[in-house]
C-alpha cells in the first residue's frame, strides 16, 4: 500500500499549463533520484519476508510444546525456505544476467565489486606489499636463478612449444557466450526492426562479431545484409548519395561472414557467396573502393593478395579490420595458399603510419604462410603482441627447414 501511494503521487497531475506540468514532473523525477525510491520500494517485500520468517520461527517454538511431529515438520519447511532464499541470493550475486535478482543480491554484488576493485588493488599497490615482493625477489628468487649454469649455446634450450594456451577455458567460454548474445541480438534486429538507425547499428556490428561460434546451424541473416548492400546502388552500379556508410559496413559484414564461413569449410562458405556484380564508388573514398574491389568474384589467392595491398590513404580502422579478415582467411586456407605466388604481388609493410595491430596481424599471416601452426584461439585475441615472438620463432624454424 505504501508503494502504491508513492507511485500514485508521482503520477498525479497537479494541473496548470503544459510548462507547469512538465516542471512539476521534472521536480518529482529529481526527487526520485535524490531520495532512492527504488531502494525503499524493494525493501518493502523484504520486510514481508522477514516477518514471514519470524512468524514461522515463533510458530515452530509454540508448536514444540504442543506437538513435536508438527513442530519438526514446520521447522523442516522453514529450513527449506531459508535454503532456497539463500540459494537465489547467491545465484543473483554471482551473475548479473541471472533472473533471480533480489535487493540482497544487488547489495552483495556492489559490496563485492567495491572490495575486489577498490580495496584489493589498493592493498596490492601498498608500500608494504611492494617492499615484501622486492625483498623476496632479491633474497630468494634471484639467487636461485644465478646458481643455474647458463646454456652453452643461445639456441640450446629453445623449444618451439607453448607452455600455456592463448586463452584459458574460462576466457574462451566468456567470448563464446558474448558472441552468441551478439549473434542473437543482431539477427533479431535485422529480421524484426524497421528503424533505419537500429538497422545501421546492427549492420555495423555484424561485421565485427564472431559468427558460427555455436556451430554452423546458426545461420546469420545474410540475405538481408546483401539486400541492404545492393539497395545502396542504382541499376548501373553507382552509389546513391548519402548511402556510403551503409554500403561500406554492409560490405564489411558480407566479407566477414564469408570469411568466417570459410574457416568452417569451403563448402559451407559457398552458402554465403559474395556478389559478382561490379559496383563503383567515388574516387576519393579509398576505403569503400578497396572493399568493393575485394568483394568481387575473385579466387581465394587473388582476394588474399589484394587484401595485403595497402595505401597511405586508407584509414587506420579500415586497415585494422582488413588485417583481421586477412588473418582469418590465411588460417582457413593455410594448406592451399602459395607463399611464392603471393610474395611478388605484395608490397613492403615498412611504414610508420601503419597501426601496431595491423603489423601484428600481418606478422601472424606471414607466420601462417611459412608453416607456423597458429592455433584457432589466436584468432580471438585482440592484443597479439604478447606471444608474437613465439610465432616468429616458430616461423623462422619452419623457414629454415624449408
């Protein structure tokens, strides 16, 4: 009843002109933020739950002197109810996506974040911990390292073998779950929403998320993306004015889906063919022109070689995205691509204007062409600078063997 009274006061109209009613509503809204109404509204059911617990406890104590079996039954039911409530509180605290949210789980999750993200890092960065770590390194670890005899040759103890995977199983599960959520969201928007801004955002996201993480039975709305791409051009293949961004990002989505399908199998990639019709873009837009040229009906080797070609007028975001597509394409066709066929068609990448992420992706591409077994987990890592030395070492060994 208290909650209904508070909400009815908020919805009550005080009368007057439109400006006066809007001002009154804004004052009420500011009051809701100043005085946390949601906290008090959510505390009312908790009071009822506590009252129910006290009632059952008192009833059990009262029945204990009258009938022991009835008291045991009531105590058992009360204990099961308390265990069930604690279980849903723990479930709601452990995951924000859990639907069994309660005010207690929200408060506990906030306290846990404050402890884990605030108190623990401050303790780790404290002077006492740093001095103790420095003392342990100087007195314990460093003398042990000095006692070991150095190898006779710099390459004596080099092993082309990874001791740890790129990603832990927990990280892979998080990436797979996030990709599945993004896939469902984008597919639903493209199939059910008609708002142009929402469609543009979904098409933009379709060229970056990881499709087919849950298997090939999850089909993307590829035909809708192709239709969106073709609607940006007239019958002669020229770009309509004002349709540049939609054409660019829908073209990116088509190439990305086709490449990820090729990572599954070549037969599966044939289910998502790229358009063979020639399209033209304004000459000043090098990013769109490069993407339209790549999306033409080329062979895999020709498309791979043209993706490696970069020019100074390309934007950094376009280069970063293209290099990621290039890495997936090289991983999917590492047995069929001929390094000797491609190398005379590829210019040097010794340019200071190329972003670091592009260079790292290209290094992994060359490692793949040289025979380095780049794992599938490496495709899901955004920052590839951590283990690039391993792949470079393995590629060097493979090149020397050849």
